[in-house]
């Protein structure tokens, strides 16, 4: 029995060392955002370094597609950046903004989109915390603690301490990224697009769908989402930034398919009051009543975004 145990140990030890070595190499490779494919908004944010911004807007796709930062810059003679990312909850936003500041960037005023969707991210988004994106940086204590809190201690222990476990679980993400990297063009084109648009994206098509025939959505005010919203606020204030909140437009009538909305909005206002935060007064019923300004019920198209961005400009003057 002892000889068997020794032989097993001798056989497994090189494999363990090899797994640890590959894990270390992959962490280094995918820890560099320039090696990810497709190279998109989250990756781009991590490449922005050592810049000073007057305004930064952060949130989900309702920031990414609905804040015209170049227009704001031209009108107010400032430098701003759009940090909105698709399907992201506040935990995503928190880790991205932490990295953004760690990269030497400074922001005078951080403006956060807060509404019932991002305060109930598990219900609103298909995958509100993109854990796989942050796993190569689990050695970072901030990343590690957030992954532990959001994804759960069992997954965290496995991903952190079992060599290659995270790469095997998300093999499609990492393998496809590596394969595409061999044949894709340099990410410079995407970098230039976001730099030229100060991080914003725009949608051109117009809403042409009837209201969906579905059961009502029921919102809750998720304490974990509120916790990470507060973490973003604390982080921003600690870096010397002012913080403002705002709610983005939705097409009229969507509330007929929602319950719990008023309670969530009331708790959001209470949260703001308790933490000395102000909501920008930029509500506009004219936008919400015109379907030609929308791509879908929750996202403005480029035309609507320009009109809404003018409301933001007026509020910031």
C-alpha cells in the first residue's frame, strides 16, 4: 500500500507542477486585455490609462448606448468617458472602475445610472456578473473577494485553488478567444472606435414591435446590488470624485408589465438620501412618448440618445 501511494505521488507530482505552470501562463496571457477576443468594451476600458476626465458615466447597456459623450464634450468643453457595458450589474461596474482608477485615471465627477433594472440585476440581465472575465486576475484581492461574494464560496475555492479549473469550466470562452486571436486583426480598430466616441456606442434602428405578450416582471430591491453600488460610490469618493445618479428613459407603457417598480424606486431614493447622493433632474416625458427615439423598450436609438444627452448637458451646466 505504501509503495502504491509513493508511486501515485511520483506520477501525480509532475502533472500537478505542469498544471500549475499552465495555469500561471494562462493567467498572464488572459490577464492582458489585449489578448481577449472578441476585443470589446470591457477589454477596452482596461486599456485606458493615465488620463484625466471631467465626467465618467457608468452602468449597463442603458449607459453604453444612451449617453453621447462626444456631444457632451463638445457642448461643455470637457473630457468625458462612457464606461457602460452590456448586461453588467454593479459588481461588474465596481471591478471595472477599480481597475480603471488603478490604471492611473482620474475622474472629477462619476455619474451612475440607477434604476430598478440594475438594482435587480439577477432578474434583469442574463449574466450580470461576468466572472470569467475577471478570473485570470484572482490573485488581486479585490477581484478575489468580489468573485467570492457574487459567485459563491464553492466556485471561488475551485477557481482559485484547483489548477486550470477555471479554464476548463469556461473552456469555450478561453479557447475561442485564443483561436480567434491567431486569425483576428489587431484590436487597434476597436480601440480607435471607442477612443473616437469617448466610449459610447450608438444604435440606429427604430422601435417597431408591439408590447410583448408576457407575464409581468416583478422587481425587487436586491441588497447585493445596493452593496456594490455603495462600493462604487465609496471608491469614487475615496479617489476624490463627486458622485451623481440618474435614471434613463424607457418607452411609455412598459410599467404596465412590471410590479414592484415603485417600491424599488422609493428604496433607491432612500438609498441616495442616506448616502448624500443626488439624482440629476433629467426626466423627459416627450422622449418616453415617441417610439422613433427608441431601439427597444429600454434603449434609445442614436436620435433619442442625442436628445437625452442634451438633457444631461443642461443639467450639468
